[in-house]
DNA sequence: TCTGGGGTCCTAGGACCC
DNA sequence: TCTGGGGTCCTAGGACCC
């Protein structure tokens, strides 16, 4: 019973790096092998990547690091700060290798990619998956698992089994109806890609408990309660590929820069440094994708885990001329900050968000203010970007961002920048 | 002492217009 | 006694992802 106009002929592989951040650290520090290892989020806050040994200690994902530090050390384990320069670089290497296995690769996240395998001369899909695993490991040192099926959602499920059952040797293809049925019946509804906590709870209340149940749920029920997005998930579970591969990353529609501080901050001048720093980062991201922002928002948060008065607020403004010119954005952003700032609170986090992004070439003409693209300001900012690109971030920076930066995030357990900084290159003795 | 950051899409409902 | 209806646009908020 083929559904009209739907595609049931795709072959999609999901390649997912195992415990990615931990694996990156292990490539350059083999002494971490066999031990419980966790990588922490920004500010050394939550655990965001866990080795298998650490998972075996029943330490949950997202848990605050300090709560488990004792347990981890007692078991000979290690906690590490996150080193995104290293992970980003290792990720590009993995993706580079994947390109040789399919002409159509979508980099889905820092540690996952979808590969379209349609029309390739592959006699044994699972064997192909194992080959991918072998070659990626050989060239990058990173272990991966491969799941293959008719849709992204099914490939995710195949990947899950490939990763968790040693018998599959890191690769599983779910192509035949009976195999798919068996896998879906054993997949709890909360493990399905696209079903989060709220939907899982709702579905269970309605006796939909496995992926197989969801696959067979009535269309109108799903459309009504889980909307179009949820219905796509159902079709994907039925083997219809509804979520296309996106090979070229489309430009972002919004850009957020926000971080928690290493300490409580009450002082307006310190908040000004932070906001100014975040605007600088955000504007770099804007220019990188050749966008300008039409709308800007600044927000402040107190510490939600601490007793005491809370204050979470934001202010925003439409920009009279959409721009990505850092000094203009800083000037407006600092005005917004002074608007939203209330003295007497201890702030833990601040941030800035740019939205209404459009291509820099599409800025409407404005007779009162020059478009920065046609302006000497553009030349100046390009020169600054170039210097920072060649000589390193913040070689040239804006005075309002401050120098001391007492508020800046903490990374006490940082590993060296093995791959992106000459002096940190590993040495062979 | 210490609890992340950065995105997307969809819908309901209000404002406004004719 | 009676109090339109339909369309569009925008925004806030809620769901999801890594």
C-alpha cells in the first residue's frame, strides 16, 4: 500500500561518532583509555559527553559536574573542560573522510552526518557501514556507529542498535519489513528522533508506547495533537523519507551569543564588557554568512539555582538600518543593556540575539544612513576580520569589551589545543 | 563554591483591514 | 432587537534537536 507521492526508495545512513568529545580527548591522550571520562559544558557546568565507563557508573547526561566529581575520581576517572576548537577541528576531519563514501552528505551536527546511499553500487549495506567505521577510525582515531534504513528517523533507530549491541560490530541496516517491525517494537516511544519529553508523556497516556505503536497511530489523531512535524515522524517510521538531506548549510535565521559568567555580576560596567564581547562574536558570525541583522535583543538572567530575588528580562529594538557593523551594534546593544539593567541583582548570565537576518546585498536603500556595504566602514571591519582570522581571535578588539574580563567563563580542566595551535602540537619522543 | 549554549519549526490568537 | 465574516500578518510560546 504505497502512499501517493511519497518516497520509499531512499537509502540513508546515519554516521554518529561514539561519545564524541571524550573520543576526541582520547585520540591525543591515550592514558584516558579505559577510564571513566566526562567532558563538561561551558563554565565547567554540566556533563555533556561521557565515556562508556562513566555511563556504567550511572552518571546521567546533563548532570552538574561538581556533584559527581568525587565518584568519578574514586573510580580513577577524569573530568575535562570542553575544548571546542579541538572538537570542531576533529569533526571536520571526520566529515572529510565521509565524503568519500557518498556524493550526498549532510553534516547534521558536530558529531553526526547523514549519507544518501541511493544508486551506489553497494552489494552489502551493513558491510559498507563497517567499512565506513573502519576507515574513519583509521584516518581520524574517532570511533563511529552506522545505522542504515529508508528514512532519517529509521536510520537513527538503526544507529542506536548498532551502537549498543556489540554483535552488530558498529553497523546495522534495517531494510526488510520484518527486521524493521522487530526493531520498532523494541524501541520505546521516547527514544524516537522528534519525540521529546512532552510528546512521549502524552503518547504513553494514550497507550502509544513503542515506535511500532506510533507508526500505526491514526493520522488525524497525530495531526491534531502532534501537528505536521509529528505526522512526518510517523511517515518516516513507515519507511517514507520525508525529511530531505540538506547538503549545503543554509544561512542561520537567528544568531544567539550568550554565556553564563564565572561569578555573580552586579556591576553595570562588567555587564557592558560582556554584552560588548557577545555582540562582537555575534557580528562576526553575521558577517561570516554575509548576513545583516534587522532586529536585536539583549537579555539578563540572575542565577535560577540560587535562593533570592530573581530577575530575567530582555529588551529589543528594530534596527533602523540592518547591519553587521560591530561598532554600531555595540552602541545600540549597550543602550539596550542600560534599559534592561536593574541595579541590586546578582546576574549569572547575559546574552544578545540577532534576528530578522537578511543577505547583506538585500539591505533596502535608506537615504538617511549609508548602507555599510558601500562604506569605508565595511573596509575597516573586513580588515579587522582578516587580522583576527590570521593572527587569532581578538588580536584586534573593541575597547568596550574590556581587558580584565573577570566574568569570563571558567575552563579549569582544559586540554591543549592539539590540532589548532602550533605550540600545542603533540610531540613524538 | 560549582547546574550549557545555540538553533528550527509550528500554532494559536490578537490586531488590523476591507 | 440587533452586534459580520474572511483574510493576512505578526508575535509569543511551546515543542523539538544537538
